[in-house]
C-alpha cells in the first residue's frame, strides 16, 4: 500500500479524505436506484442535438494570446503573459473507460488536439473519466512532449505511464512556480475513483493560478463546502474563476459531489471572484436534469442575488472571452 505524508491521507484506511468526511460514499442500494433512474430517464432534446459550437482554426489558435476558451465540460484553455494552461483535457467521444459504453459526448469539441497551441502546463483536478481521459493525454503528449503536468497526489505514475515526461504531483496548498506563475491545488469536496478497487486512493483538487497581475481559479469538480471561503482567505480572490454549474440531479444523490447553479453563485461570492465562467454542463449527459437547465437556473440565481450575468458568464462551447483580461 502506498503511503503519503499528507494531512489529507488516512494511513489506516490508505485513502485520502476531506476534513468533512466521505460524504460521497453511496450504498449499493443508492447506486442501483440512481442507475435505474438514469437508464430510464426521460428524453432530453439537448442530449440528442447538443449545443452550438464556436469553431477555432489552427491558425487562430496559433496566435492564442491573452484569452480564455471554454473547450467543453471542464476543459479550458487560458493564456496570460505568454503562459498557456489547459485544464482537465477531455476530447474523447465518451467519458468512460470503454469506447462503446458510458456517457457519450453530445456537443462536439471546437477543435482537435492537433490544433492546440503550444501548452506550457496541464492541470488535472482528479481521476474521474469525464476529467481525466487517457486517449486525450496520450495524444497531447505525443504532439507536445514538453508539457508540464500538475496533478493531485497519487496521479503521477498513471500520467507517466501514458507517455508524459514531466509530471509533478502536489498536496492541497502546496505551491509550485512555473514560468512566473504560482500554481497550487486547493481543497474541494469530491472524491476519486477509476475502478472498483481504488476509491480515494488518489487526491482531488481545485487549482489556484497566480500571475503577478492576474489570478485564475479552477474549481474542477466539487460539492459545496466552506473550502472556497478558506481558499480566498489564504490565496486571495481570483480575477476569474471556472465554477461547475451542471450534473446536479437527483439532488439528494449528487449534492455532496456536484454544485447546482444556486450553489455555484454562492461559490462565486465566497471566492470574491471578479468574473466567472460556468463549466461542467452541456457536454456529457451525466445526470437527470435537462441539459439546457443549468444556464437558465444560473441566470435566475444571479438575478436573485442582484449579480450581473456579465460577471458570471455561460459561454458557448469553443467561445472565448478575451475582454476579461482587459477588465482586471
């Protein structure tokens, strides 16, 4: 059994833990009930048709500068001060260990991996298949072997086995400096698993990225907790945050794992972020709410809190937001 000298690792169980405990551990009955609901779900028009995509050419991406693009799901491409970072690259047709089974991509990627600009850093939030895709990583490192991967504790060997050459694994709050950007994982309430035998054997995280004049927070995948208040207290409020808004129903089953739009707005205010992008919706059908519901619920929650939709935006797949760097 691998042992980690981390306050977040329980040596008796050999598993990582959030300080609030493992709220995501479901019984067989819970899992069976959710699966029955999922596989007998009502027809969802968006699941059949997907969403509009803003395409980018290789030439356009070659000059990707002072910009952020929502690729889809939790994949974002961001560049500031000549440093380009890619989060949770998921370009596959399914979020699954199988090519024939599992959640299917319903909205196409806006560009192929071959068209990506030169990437300096890839950050990974955790090992679930909708966030960590072997096919995508293997193609990325084949084309760009120089990329530095930053991952939570326990994931280094897996990423190396897929062909990456430069992988650093970090604990929550542990910083690293890459080309003048201070990057560190932050605690979030979630879990990890890729097989029937490895539950919480690796860590999960959000990520804060601090340039001298700009900061970006990537929440990854999370339920609501007071971690965001603590993150802002320790690391400051980000100029831009990427916050999940989808995959939240049924609520009693998903609440500890995924934010709903109302909670996403609370995270936005907890962080004290100037601007935010809603992620983790519209790409894969993972849960029971209609796929077009998260943006609608987000707009309602922002209105209720008297917050402008110009501050917390829902981008189209492939849409960019260069103006956010001019407003910092």
